[in-house]
C-alpha cells in the first residue's frame, strides 16, 4: 500500500470527486453546478438553487411549482418533536436544539430505501421543509411562547421570518434573506460537508447525515465566525477606533474576525453580494453605525493586509444583515444550517451514487510491547 505524507486537517487532500460546486480562490469565483453565484443571487430563489444543487439541473416551471408545493405541505413539525423540543433547556444553544431535533426526525422515518428516488425526494423535502420550522419553534419556545404555525401563503424565506417574528415579513427583507440562503447553500469540501459525506458513506439515514453535519457546523472555527464579527464591531464602537483596533490586532498577531479564508485570496464573492444587500437593507430600514465601521474596517484591512491575501469573507457582512433584521446573534449559525442543508443533501445523494465507506488510515505514534501493570503497582 502506498504511504502518503500526513497532512494535519487533510489540507489539500481530495476527499471526493464532486460536480456540485467549484471555487477559484485566486479569481474569487464560486459556481454551483457551473453557474456563477452572482447570477444565482440575482436571478434565482433558495428553493430553486437547492433543486439545482441536489438534482444537477435548473427545474422547469412545472418542476419548481411542484417542489415548492411539496415543501409547503411538509413545513409543520410533528407534535411529538415539538413536545420534545419544549423539554430542551431555554439556555441551550439553538444549534444543539437543531441537531437533536434533526436526529429525532430519523425516529419517524427509519426505513432506509437509499436507492429509491422517491425515498430520496421525500427525505429532501422533509428536511428542507422542517429545519426552518424547528429553528423558529425553538426560538419562540425558549422565550416561553408557543411556536407559530407555518403560513401557507408565504414563500420559503418569508415564512421563516414570519414564524420567527410572529408578523408578516417585509418583502425586501424576505428577498434579502432568501439571497443569504443562496449564498450559504454550498461551498465545496468544508468540515460539515465532509462530516455529512462520511456519515452518508455508512448508508445510514439522511436525518443522521444532517444531524452530524449540524454538529460539525456548530463549532466556532466553522459556522460561528459571524457571531464574533458582531461582537468585534460592538467592541470597536466607532469609525475612529477602527484603525487603532486593526493596528493592535496586527501587532498582537491576532486574527481579525470576518477576514481571511483558506481558499479565497481575494475578496470572497459572497461578501461582495452581502455588502450590497446590507446597503439596500440599511437604505430602507435606517442607517446603522456598525455598517460604517465595517466599511472602514474593510478599507484599513485592505491597506494593511492585502499583500497577504486577507480580504472580507462571507461572515463579515452576513451578521450585519441578520442583525438589522432583528435576528438574535445565536441564531446566525442555525440560519447558516438552514441554507447548508441543501449542500449537505446534494453531497449525500452524490455520495450514495458512487459509495465507498470512508475508512482513512492513521500514523501510529504510540508505544509498542508495553506490559500490563497491576493496579497496586501503578
Ligand atoms: N486577520 C489578520 N491576519 C490574518 C487573518 C485575519 N483574519 N487571517 C489570516 N491572517 C494572516 C495570518 O496571521 C498569517 O500571517 P503570517 O503568514 O504572517 O503568519 C497569514 O494571514 C495566513 O494565515 P493562516 O491562519 O495560515 O490562514 P488559514 O488559511 O489557515 O486561515 C482562516 C483561514 C481560519 C479563515 C483565518 O483567515 C481566520 O481565522 N479568519 C478569521 C475567522 C473567520 O473569519 N472565519 C470565517 C471563515 S469563512 C467560513 O468558515 C464560512
């Protein structure tokens, strides 16, 4: 057997062949199934993008209408799941609540007919439809309120904002939220997607696949950076404080949150789109000093760190957008999960099509031939 060099974090080692998404980090290009993210953000919807990611083609008018209707029909969560969620501690993180609830879905649909397209379609519909309801339900229940029933007249994103805020959503806010979901739907072989594929490769059910990916996304090195961006902007507090803050970070070799990316060495194309969305949101709902602070940060970081390829990433502006929509900070990562379910399901389906169980090797660096010491002699 060929012995490969060990790479911490498997950096640069392909974990799969995939035709779902493509990133060119030098040119700042992101494509889903070959279509540029800018085009999808301006012309598509999240559900159409999810369909594209999962079934590899843009749907026809009839196909998208049928898909949207199926999702609409499956938005409500079972009362037993709701009752289970009611017993979760209010102080628990919404990502943990989401992981437990997604896993619990598997109890209701334990049949694994993984090569049947109808089973795959049902699982896709059920997960895309119910994950936003679970996130909104936990948010209301932890405040001591009953969850709100999904609104049949509203589209995917409008309905989520309605369930979360208990009022009809503003159309611009709903459209901007939908674009945020498109931007976060998929991003090649990141940690949670890898986790989803490893779990999928054992031929377990898709609810376990999504639950394991949610658990992986929850960590601060992956999905949690946009929460930290908000804390940082609040700490900086004014445009005048930006330059000294950044100079201090550079001097202490501290990472500036929302900047830098393992793959992108230019500005993340999703950050450019989000910056524009933030501008639209602030124009309609009132100016926000944190947006000015963010713009100044981008200018100063570019001046100081562009030579290292450090530019804003997707997390830099997304938190500002969600904050302006009144969404609590600890829901930012669950919202990332609502979007990324589309990518995880696309990878689940792709993994099943050419499955081989993941079974990497390791470099053993422990002891050998050690004799057992009786407990009295230790
Ligand atoms: N602020 C200041 N300097 C930075 C930053 C940053 N945010 N990111 C990287 N650098 C510098 C490093 O100090 C290093 O400098 P050096 O060569 O002088 O030592 C150089 O750029 C390379 O940095 P690495 O840490 O090796 O880059 P890596 O590719 O491993 O890290 C990462 C990428 C983890 C995203 C990093 O940029 C970071 O921690 N950013 C802040 C957190 C963040 O915003 N995460 C969200 C990423 S997007 C997402 O996950 C959805």
